[in-house]
């Protein structure tokens, strides 16, 4: 059996264009995109292949939790409504 040593200094890196993720409290992945919900309810996404960050400011809602299932995302917002999102 062979073991590969991974140097931690090479395994982690800071991503360019990173928005403020202070107190981010939840993250999940859907269709090669990561979704992050901050403690303030802000929804942020990151696509690793393009290194693009997107902040969803125009939604007008703050999100408490989110998850993905069957290529869709589901969120509960500040009004306790269940919202369904289908990415392109």
C-alpha cells in the first residue's frame, strides 16, 4: 500500500476576487457551483472553472438555509417560504 504525502502549504490557496465571507454559516454544491449563505442571509455563489463569484443582491430576501436535490436548489427565506431555484 502506498501513501501520498500532501504538503499542506500547496493544498490550500486563497481564491481571487473573494467577497467577504465573514461568518458564512452554510455551503453546498450544485452543478459545479458552490453556494454559500452568510450569517446575514446573503447568498453567494462560486464557479471554480471560471473563478467567478456572484452575489445575489437583487433577490430582496435573506436566506436561512439551503440545499440541493435533483439538480435544483431549495432555500428557506426570511419569510419562511420555501424557494426553488433551477440553475442554467
